[in-house]
């Protein structure tokens, strides 16, 4: 299974915009907050692995 790293760019209601940080990309990924850890904040980094998001720093 692949591992991806993201940064939370913005939080808008029930959704968050994520930007990949492990590759060069300006595209944002819109993800439902129900799929993300509840403690996310704008600017925090996430690891996506095995269909789960994990906060790397707070």
C-alpha cells in the first residue's frame, strides 16, 4: 500500500482542502472531515496510509 503526505490548507465546514507534500503539486484534494482525525487544524501535516489519515504534528 502507498503512503502519501498532506498539509491541511483550509477547513471549510464539513470539508478540508489538503495539498500533497511528498510530490510537487498545486492541486488540492477535498476530503470530508468525517474521514480525518478530529484534532486537525489548518497547517497541520497528515500521513495517509492503509485508507486512514494520521496527524504527524499538532
